[in-house]
C-alpha cells in the first residue's frame, strides 16, 4: 500500500471484512507491536461498523502515517449523512442513534492514539484516527487526501509536505490527463519537491518545472507557511486553487498560467497575511471551487486531514482525479 492509501466504499459486511484484513496486513508491514496492532483491529472494526449502521455513502481511507522516525496507521471515515449535532454526546459510551449499545465511538477514542472529528447535520461526518506503536507525535500541521477518477487505479493528482531548513512547505500537483502517465508526472513533481534545497516557493516551482521536463507535465502550486512572519508565500503554474480560509471567509491566492515541465512565461511569488485561526486549502481542478466555509461551522479550526477529506467529499468530482491539501501555521 502506498502512503496515499486506499479508499474503500463501506456498503456491505464483506467490504468491512476486507478493510479489517487490509489493516492487519498494513500493521504487519509497518512492524506495529502486538498492542498497537490489536488497537488498530478494534478501531477498524468499530469504524466500519459505524459506517455500515449509521452512514449514508460511507467510505474509509486506510494509509500509513509517518513522522521523523516512526510509522503508524491512519483511518479516515467519511460519510454524507446524517451528521451529528452534538459530538461530545455522540462519543459518550451508551449513546445510540439506532438502538445499539452506542459504544462504537467511545471505543475508537479509547483505542486510538489520536483522533478528531467534524460533523454537520444533513451534510455528514468526517472522522480521522491514528494508531501509533509508541508515543503519539504532535498533531500534523498539514495533511492531504486524493483519489483517482472513477475507473482508474492510480491518481494523476498528488501532494507533498516537508520541513526544510526551517521552511514549512506544501505542494499540490495535477498531472496532465489521467492514469499512469499523469501519476508519473505528479510523482516526479513530488520527488523533485522533496529533494530540492530549502529555497522559497518561486525558486522551488522553478526547480520542479525543470525536473519534470521528461514527463507530460503538471499544474503545480507551492505554499510556505511562515509562523514567525504570519505569512503564506505562494507560487504556482496552472490551475491549482489556493485559498486562505478563516471563519466564514475565503481569500484566493494567485497561480499563473503554465504547465510545469513544459510551458512557463513567468514564475512569481505572492505573500498573504494569515492568522493562527486560519487554514490554507489547496486543491486540483478535480475539486469544484464553489464550496463555502459558512456551510461547515468549525471546520477551519479542525485537524488539516478533516478539512481535506471534507472538501474532497463534497466538492470532488468523479469525472476527474481529485486532491485536497490543508495546512495551518506550525506551532
């Protein structure tokens, strides 16, 4: 399994069993100790059970999650309803919405190393859970989620996150077209981004542009979140959307026309002020840019993975690859 993970549509008991087996295999691959593997098994069973019993259009993402020196497992459950108005009450043991014992969410919280959830009645719920082999790392300052166009096994969209020379930087890439060649272009952009020296976003875009000339090319954008300065520095080529979300407002960031690897007239870097209560959201054109923060109370202060998965759920289109990344100022 790649670090981008695998999406499962949880619509029957046999798929739930498939997910549990996949989680067991991932735990073995990562070398999780027995206690962590057992916790993961319980969490996976409860999450799939909750999706089967309560959710509309429930899906679950299973993937590795890493920090500097260890690896764990992350599960992200996403559904389109019915949603929960009172999250603390819903997570209390004994609470039920379907006549069951209502212990599922409580068990997930107890067994997980880290979890966070966002829900809006009528829209649905996103629940992210991580299981680690030891001490739980600090919550991630950035996270993403992607999925391929319907009918393809791989996505031509990609993202990457790095800290280099004290610079907190993120990339979103949309390889031209779909399928393996588009995925190759995005992976080349990700690899070049990760290997590049610690330079500002405009210089990074130039580096990636030159590095992926052997591919079919990609739209790319890079953001740098500078907590000391209270700024986002942003540079892009092509149709990657970049937005600063705070409360119910959105501010767009500028990407210039071009195709990284093939066409660029100029590369410019722009600066935008950002507060600690705001989040940066970037996505490919497989995500419709009409979602409104006002429809998701509290989402911009949730964990980045919840922001990414929620926007992907509601604004991602099935006729294209889709990718969303969210980030906030690092601590």
